[in-house]
């Protein structure tokens, strides 16, 4: 590979500037192994250079070598402590690729010290706090973000997540409602709002909220199952039979055993219509479903566009 790179260079291959410039050109062509070689050669000449460390970090990120990329961005930040991108990129990878939430929070705070009005750093700082389990800090961070971006769906949604984790269920439901006011057809918002009503024991409110989720995703199995559980808690016979009939018609193998072993349905086993509900359904072993946790978290919003490696002047 080194011989190929030497042939492409237009000047002597032992100068820092040309190694660094060549690395940027390879990066733009998506030839990342070659770009990495060039940036590392540049660092042999200038071990403390910001541009080479930053370019090396972006290249390692593209290669999926995230831990090395974070360390490279750290070196870039040491070389240029007031550079926003060195801190932001380091925090971004620590949060989303390494799960190092403490480090991510520290990096996003550094980015905010440089640009206090930056939306993405504050949003990701809130997410770092939340996933680290520092919930009061996360809630305060999202509150501050919403002071300047009151129409931001994701800030309201993740604030709801932080409140849910802190077991502030009524306030979490209100936060999800604010998110839904901005995106009325968001399935996840309805599911999480419904789950908060379940935690509060507000069965009729939860039933109505799951109905909204089903209006978005009409045959969603998790919403149907959770709604049937709410009907059972509320003592609504017709609701239980109707919703379970719908669920077992579309997903019998996945839910038949679960329905028969779910404690909330135990009192309905003596109902005269219960045997008919299950008679045509094949039974397969299945675990009991938790009522208040409908799904994993939805995908995160698309990250802010990241800059390419800077080139030498």
C-alpha cells in the first residue's frame, strides 16, 4: 500500500504537509486505509498536530475502530482545546458506539462551553446523562433545551424517557403528550404514554391511548396484547375477548401460550367464551410479557452532520 501512496504523491513523501493533505484526499475518495497510513505518517513528523489527529480520528471512525477514533479525537482536543468538533465527535462516539456515558457527558459539556447555543451538544448531553442514570441532570438538560426549542419532538420524548426512568410517571405522560402534539402519528409516543398510564393504574386512559397507537399501526401485536391486559385490569369482558380475538387471529403462535399463562387473564378462564377463543389456536411455549414496557427504545434522531478532516492551508 505504501508504494501506491508514494506514486500518488506529487511532492516529497517525507513532508508533514503533503502527508496530511494526501490523507484528506484519500478520505474524500473513501479510501480509508490509505488515508490512515498518510495521517500516521504525518504524525511521525508532527506528533502534536491537530489536523493529523483529527483526520486520523475521522478515518478510524469510518473504519469502525471507534475506541481508537475517540482517543485520536482526544489528542486533537489536547492540541486545540477550544475546537468544538474534536470534543463533539469524541462525545458522539463515546455515547453511541462505546456506551461510555460519563465520558460522553464530559465531552459534550466541553463542546457547550465552546458553543453554548449548540442544539446537538445539549441534546446529546441530556442523552448521556439519561443513559448514565443521572436522571435529574438529564431532565434539567432537556428542560433547558426546550426553553429555546419548545417545538422539538425529540427533546420532549427523551425528557419523557428520563422522567419514566425516574418513576415520575404522570409527568412523563405529559412530556410524551407534548411530543405527540408535534407528531400525532408517532407510534412510539402513544406506546410510551400508554405505558405510563399502566404504571399509574389508569386503565381506561391506557386503553384509549393504546387505541391511538393501533390507529397508527393497526395490527401491532404488542399494542393489542397490552391493551387486552388493560381491559382485564378494568374488568371489561367484551374488551378482553374482542382484543384477544384480534391478537390471536394475527399472531397465534407467538401469543397463545402467553395468553393462557398471563396472571391478569386467570380470572377469565371460567368465562364460557374463553375455550372458544383458544380452541383453534396452536399452543407454543412462551414467556409472560411485561405490561408496562411495550418495546425497546426507538431509533435515535439522525446525528448532526460531521465535518470532513480539515486540510492544511
